[in-house]
C-alpha cells in the first residue's frame, strides 16, 4: 500500500503522526511525506522519506507579527470567543489554495492508496476526493478547532471545489483521536481512538539522565517546558515563571531551556536546573508534576506519564486542552496574561497540584485510559483494510471500462 502523508508546515503538527507512520512502514507499506521545508528536517530525522514542495513558511514569524518586543501572543491576542474558534481555518485555507496544484502533481505521480494528514491540512481532502482515495486525519490532542474550522472555510472553498467537479470540501473518511476518553471534548466530533506514543525527535541520552534515579527523599521534582524555543514567550516571562515556581519549598524545578535564551534569562535560583531540550519521555518518569504552555506534544506526553499538569496556554488549541485537563481533575489552567504573570497565582496552583492527591489520582486515571487505547500497529492494520475496501470499487470500475 502506498501512503501519501501531507502536513501543514509546522513540525509539531507532523510529529504526532510519526508512530503511526512507523507502524505502516513496519507492516511493509510505502510511506512518502509531502511538505514544505519546515517539516522535511523532522521527516528525515524520523527515518522517513519526503518530497519538498514550496518555500519555508516560518510559523513563529507569523505568530509574532505585529507584536512589540517582549510582548507574547496572549497579551496582544487574548483567547478568542468560542464562536470564533473556526476562524483558525482561514490561515490554512489560504495555505491549501497556494499549494494545491503542486501537491496534486506529486499525488498524481505517486498514485497513493491512502492519504494521511494532520487535521488542518485541506489539500488532502480535495486530492483524496479527486483521486477516489480515502483520507485519514490524525489529531494532535484535544481538538476543538478542526471541525469548526472545516465548517468555517467551506464557503471559501466552494468556488474552487466546483471548478474541480466536487460538491464541496469533503470531511475525512477517518478522524484518528489520541486523547484518552475522559480528556476528549464531551460534545466534540467523534474520532477513532489511537494510543498516543511520545515522540518529539531523536537525541543522545545525556549522562545526567542515565545517572538520575529521581527526586531525593522528601524532595519533589517539577518539569517545566515552554517548547523548544522561547520565541513565543520571551525571556521576561520565562524568568518570572521560574522564580515563582522555585519559591515553593522542597521543590526541584527541571526546565528545558535552549540557548541563547538560557544566557539571556540570566542566573536562576539554586532550585532550578536548566537543561538542553530533549525528548520529555526520557525523564518525566522521575517527576511529580509538569508545567507547560499547553503544547500538544508536551501535554500528551505528561498525560502518558500520569503527571498532574499546570497549563499556561498561549494560543489556538492550547486553550481547550487546558480546559479539559482542569475538567478531568488532572490539572489546572490559567488562560489570561494577568493570571500567568501573577507569581502568587502560579505558585499556589503548583502547591495545589503537589499537595492534593486527587490531581495525581486523576492524572493516573488518564494515563491508564491512554495505555488501553489501540496501538498504532493495530490502527495501521485497520487502515490497510480501509484502503483495500476503497480500492475494490475503483478496480471494478476500471474492469468495466475495459470491457466497453
């Protein structure tokens, strides 16, 4: 089976798909990723092959556009009202229309039997409909956006779809959902479960990880991650956050902090240990809680390890993810800049997570639900059957045409 993978040009949109792509390759299927230069490094790093199309996109530059120095997106663009959440689709509608012809050319040459994409990649839906190939979308995390976004952009796609002989922008044949049942949005668009397997790239295992045996007696460890860059948060916010967290008694703070931001932040309290970014699954098993920005990979990895979480969401799907963590009792979330900038609010929230056993119990419940979900290997087998069933009518049509 030939599987064509399309990804929006953001590496963190592509990474959640990787375990499933590995499972497809291990089952003997051919997998090719088509994307802009932004994701091709991640494609090569995970051992897959890709076709580069278009120019670099640079999503951080887009998100920072119009902001003053040291201003982060949340300060300039607060959380949108629920009825406006579908508006996030407009960016990816413009992206799809600009690349559709080139993506179609690659697809027609490749002749896929299955198309796999992230949930905001609209070229996949149009190409799949034109080729008669099933399209599977793979969510990253709590998904309050993709369904409303598809509905929001359908009027924009109407004219283009009519020119291509389509009734409109189709829905995916399958929507894969890595969220454990309790974490999903109760009235959200239903999806097919797939177990989340932590993956954020490869790395050499540092000596400190190999030697570490976890927190010392009577000492708690809290992991902090604001992503692989502080471009969206700034040094001022990170510095204030780490000082607020370090003020908790008998608490060790372990933060992933890349250069040049580590130098720019300056000296940190003794309770804070800053390390280079590395895959979180290497050390989250030694931690008691997680503080993060609401990123999908970070939150889902912490969920897999059963950690209570303090979410400080900044944009887009960060907000509903924080909501659901709080609703399940596995975490707390503060979605305004004023709350996040208040050291008393942040500090007391961490105290609650570490002292109230109900948070840890709820977090372990989510981890158990996640572990019980179908593995990527099992889902890969199901997708093979899906592609095979879709191919039978096409083959029958070809046979009928050859007899006429």
